[in-house]
């Protein structure tokens, strides 16, 4: 454990009070919009449109019920979403889960294999390939989206779950490779080397010895990849229609007959952000690692 | 087990990754590069007509495109600068030891979890001139009502971006500060270095690479900002906040000028690559 260098000092009571006030103010600024979103989710349409804004009101759960329990035609009337027959709004949540799950399993599988190879065997051109994989992430999304759109239309992957899953796999691959490589780099090689001398097959070295040692890293990577895909909008907007749409696209296409129903939107956004928040409380140590492709340790 | 198995094993492991990159990045990019030399409208269903560099010539002589680039750069510079200053201040704040520090850091980083599109849409509600809570607070503080999305559109976009991404800067800089060796800080205290010298001699050399990395990531991400602006202002009012990514989206998916859109995509790509190289060179010079 490296000795941490945080500033620890005895402070005067006034200084300490000032510190806490600053911290609290900062937290309020960053949390308030999220708090307001959750608050709005529990307001009726009239309450959401009131001036001055209501800080104390009688909360309603109508919005949450409307999303899931209303009949299709009513949801369409409230939100302007075009649903397929016989589906309600939960279809968007199901879609989001399908593409998130599918693409993460794929990216993790492909990425971990590559990361293991890059970390342990360093085949020729490893540095170039690693940098190349990283650089695909630097491309502006819309620049890649245009060719993909026409490509998908031609080969029949447009507006399919599998199409979106493949695309998100590509999207997440750089993170998976870089993060997993950094975790593999950290574990000692002695055991693997000893086993190799004993004639253990390479593939067995991978899943019997190396993989169990990076389970924590694997979990951190999963968490980070989930947030990436869960919140993605542009590709989902361009590559899906109607019944394949994910929640971010559905949110963006909400409209009402008379103005936007903010309570309803806030309710969907609230439901949608809960998994991400739970994840990050579990994985906060690794957040930074994910954002930097594993190059920087957590705080 | 034959020998070639051992030799090809490392290669076998990376083949799936390379296949994904090839089919979903390289191949589409080259295809788009090809299309950028054609006049082609996907809706009309006509065969593409080869026009050589006409698309590029038209784009590069089009003043409107350059105006969009200026708008984009204005946005990128103001957003990243604001995030850098605030992020640095927050990192210094959270570098201190106090009760509840972990919780405070987690709370401040929460905006990173919100889908940018959701943030964009919800800030439309927050900024609303007639019932938005932001407007309400401004009125409470200054006594004047304000229509952010109409009168200060660019500022609204920058503030939203800063709200969401300042925590990102903060995390990087904080990680840098934590990596400063403790004994160096202590000997700086013993030597009674001034605050400025302590920063210059002890802290800056350690945090510099992380600061540079954070700036690079943020600048590139800001350059391709789409979701938030698309949701918040749709580039408006007029074209005040029309970033180049919005222009590209419109060219491709509203007017369906496919060939031209591909050409514009490559112009943007080249500019991003040039900017990155310029930046990396500058970062190296700062280091010397």
C-alpha cells in the first residue's frame, strides 16, 4: 500500500466550518439536478408546470403507473411514442437490457482474450495494435455512424438487436482490452510460468490460473462497460426503429399533445438511472480506471 | 500438442478483437471514404454519380461550414476551460481530509452516470423560462427573469456540459494529487517553500501527465458532443449552438445528402487528428 499524501492538519473551528460549508454547497450544486429529476417524477402534470416551482407537494406515483400499466394507445397519446401492437413502454427497457447484456458479454469475451494475449505473450506489434484499438474510440461517433447506417441497411442488420449488440461491442472493445490488460499486468506470472513448465495447456493457463485472479477487475470492467452502453444515444437513434428502440431514444422522442409531460419523462429517467447509480456505489473505486482505459488507478 | 499450436495461440486470442475492429470500423470508414467522392442521395434511390473531389471543394468553400467549426471551437474551449478550473478547485478541496469525504466525492461524481441525452432533455425543463427551477433561482438571487435557452443558449450548453463533466476532470486531478509522494510534501513544508514553489516544484511534475490526459480526453469528447445539444437546443436558437456534429447529422439524416455527409465526416476526422497531434506536441513541450 502506497502511503497516501492527503493533507491532514489541525484546523481552527472557523476554517473547519468553512470547509464543510464549501463541501456541502458543492455537493448540492452537482446533486440538485438529479434530485430535481427524482422530485419531478412524483409530480402531476399541473404540479410540474407550477410557478414558483413546488418544493413541497403531495407526491403522486401516477407517472410510474402510466409508463407500465396504461394501454398501448394511451401511452402513445401521452408520449407520442410509436409502439408496436401488443407492446407497452416496458419494451424499451427490455431492449436496453438485451443490447446491454449482449454487447457486454461479447465485448468482455473478445476483449479479455485479446488483453490476456497482449499482457502475457506480447505478440509482434502489440503496442501498435493496442494503440490502434484505442484510437478507434477517439473517432467522433457520428463519423462512424454514417457509414455504419448505410452498411447495416444493405446487409439487413438495420433495426435489429444483433446489429446494435455488434456495434456496442465495437464501441466497448477498447475499454475492455485496455482495462483488462492493466489488470492482467498487475498479477504476478510465477504461477503461470510454473504451470507452463509442468506442461499445462496455454488455454488452461488462461482460464484456470490467470482469470480467477482478475475477477475483481473483470467486475469493475463490466460495471464500466454497462454505463457506457446503457447511456448511449446516437447509434441507437440512427440504427433502430419502433420495437427495437432503447430507452434513451424513447426519452428523446417523447412529446405530448399539450406541451411535454415532464413528470412522465422524469419518471422514466429516474427508473433508468437507478441501475447506474447502484453500480457506481459498488464500483466507485474503479470509475477512474474505466474512464482512463485502465491507465490510471482509482482515488 | 503440436508446436504450431503454442506459437499461434497468442494470435488466435486477438483475432476476434481484430475482426470486430475491421468489420465495424475500418471497413465502414473506407466505404464512407468511397461514397464521399459521389453524388448520392439515399432517399432518391438513384445510382451514385462519381464527382471526384466536388463534395470536398463545396464544403471547404462553404462559409457556413466554417461558421459551424467556429461555433464548435467556441463551445469546446469555453466548456473545457471551465471544467478544468472548477475541476482543479474541487480536486484541491477533496484532497483535504475530512469526515464524509468519500461520500462527498461519490455525490459529486453522480452526474457522470446520467445519460447525456437524458441530461439534455431534463435541463430543458430546468432552464425553462416560465417554470424552470434554474430561472426561479436566478430570479430569487437577482430579481430578474431570464430566458436561458433563448438569450444565453451557448452559456446554457456550456453550463450543462460543465455540470456533467467537471467531476471527470476532478477525478483525474485528484488521482494526480494523491500520487504526489508524501515525503516530498513534507520536506517542502520543512524547507518552508512558498505555496507557489511547492506547487511548481513538488506537485505539478507529478500531476502534469494526468492533467494533460484529462484535457485530451475532455477536448476530444467535447469536440464530438452531440446528445446534449441535440436535446437541449437542437442547435438553436437559429444556429447559435449548432455544433459541427449537429450539422453533420442534419446533412446525413435530414437532407440525406449522403455523399456530402461522408465528405464532411472525413473533414472532421482530419481536423480531429490534426488537433490531437498538435495537442500532443504542445503537451510534450510543456513537459520540458
